[in-house]
C-alpha cells in the first residue's frame, strides 16, 4: 500500500472540480445543521472562561483588594466554572436539535446520491 499515492489522491480530490451538485448540497445541509451549535458553543465557552478567569483574579487579589473583592471573585469564579461545565451538554442538545431539523432532507439527499 503506497501511502504517498493515497495522500496525493486525497489532496487532489479537494482541488478537483465538483460536478455533483447533490454532494455540495449535502455538505451545505450538514454544515447548516451543525454550525449554530458550534458558533454558540465557542462563544459561550469563551465568555465562561473569561468570567472564570476574572473571578480567579479577583479571588487571588490580582485585581481589586480586600475581603469583599475576594468573596466576589469566588462567586464570579463559580459562575464561570458552572458556565464551562454546562457548555458541552448545551452543545450536544443544540447539535441534536440541528440534526433533527435537517435529518429528513439529509437522509433523502444521501439516499439519492447512494442510489445513483
């Protein structure tokens, strides 16, 4: 088995003109089903991590001072930690909804392509 040949064919396939519009439509539907969940997850994860980091900075007195700042930092850190913890389950639910929304169209189009 020549792995160089397989790799070269795989790369060439990416650059070859795609005549089959059904495959392009199938990829677009797949992206349409997954993209909202991915965008939300990245955005929510970044915000939750920043909240967690801000809370930790307050708790360790890197920013702010006094006992009130430390307590506030712990509370903010816990909120950020909870946000980070629930991010993946939220992603899974959003992905299921997106897949369920476009499942019929994707399956029909995939069957048309497979039957060809």
